[in-house]
């Protein structure tokens, strides 16, 4: 029975109840995302429960600030690129998901490019990434980026020594060129420990809902931990430039990593809250000669829940 069927409510009170339901539904989406992370770990201790309350409170607040940033980007024509790099299972996808969760996908989109095809391998290396750069008033989050050459391609032998060195000659100038043209670049590296990556990989192996996240390349990266460490250190040293420095997110604790990443991203963009005109919902037009037709029963989705 609906809440307003239990007692007689005014139209205004019914509207408030409905709005409350909508807000709770939005919050439930985030609870569902976090549930799988905690369901296998047993009951939370007092400290974890206390931080969980802080986490959700801060997450909603930061997502509210991201909406303000989005409005400012659209209004000013700002162009923002955010790169997310890090080891496999470092938590990049979870951070991206929380950043984009309440934003307009027409303004903020994610670029997660697959391995290059035969034609793309013959192109200028940066060419396929350029096609995904933002226009005025847009934000693009790269879930892995042109730094694939500095990481997985180098470790797995997918590029030659000459191509690797040419990347480091080109990438600072490529990024400076973008910045000169008005594109802001923010680069995040998500850092986790050896033990933490192993634990996350084992959890994915045990969880049928997450096994799809483990590719043969991911498993090979586990074996080559030290090789990835060396190329990461080289990358941070050779490609952190004044115009586009690297920012390292300590990501062993996923929730803290997300909040810290979101907070720092907000601190790097000179956005401000913009005034919005009052929104007035127009009255529905009623036509007395219109009669709504019943939906054929064969079209109705069975209500199993």
C-alpha cells in the first residue's frame, strides 16, 4: 500500500513523498555499487561503519560540486581532459563511475579505447586519441590513455625501443600543444601495493560477477609486477611537466581514493557556482475528446517483483 493510501494526504504532501522516493532511489544506486565490495568481507567493525557514513556524505557533497563544475564547463566553453592510469585492479573504473554517476553524459563522457586495429597501428600514435578530445564545454575522462605506450606496450613488447623513445620525445610537446590550444589536462595515477593487487585479483577470480574483469593481459601483468613498476617510475619522471603534472592517488583504500581523487580534481579547475533561473513546471494540457487506449496485455512485461 502506498504511503498516501494509508492516510489522507494533501497534494503538496503527496508531492513531497514522491520527491523523497526519487531521492532515495538515487542514493540506492550508490549503495548497490558499494554492497558488492563489502558483502564478502563479513560484518563491518565500528570504525568502518563510522567511515562509511562519512564516505556517503562526502560522496554526495563532492558529486554536487561536480555538477557545479559541469555547469561552469558548459557555460564557459572550458575543455577538460582527465587521464586515469594505474595498475590493473587499482580502482580507476570505480573512481570514474562515481565521478560520472550524476553528470550529463552529453557533457562528460568516458573514452575507453580498445586495442588498436591493424589500420590504427599504422597511424601517428596519438591520432586515435585526438578524435576523442573534448570540444568547447565538454569533459572527457580517459580510462587509460596515450600512456599505454609507456606502460603495457613497453612491458609486453607491443612497441619497439625506437617507438618508445619517440613517445617520450613527443608526449611533452603533444600535451603542451593541447594546453596552448585551451585544453586542461589532469593526469591521475592510481597506486596500490603488491599485496593489494593480489588480493583484488583473487577476489575477482572467486566472484562470478567480476570474473569478466580478468583478461589474460591482466593475469600476465601480475607476473610482471616489477617490470610495470620500473616503467611507471620512468613515466612519472619523464612525462610530468609543469603544464600537465602527474598526481598520484593512494588507492589501497578504494573509498578514500575516490573521495581524494574527486576532491583534488575539483581543486584544479577554477569553476564557480552559476545562478540558475527558477524552473517552472508548465501545466499539463487536457483535451476532453482524448481517450487513452489500453495497452495490449501481450506487450506488458511480467511483474515478477
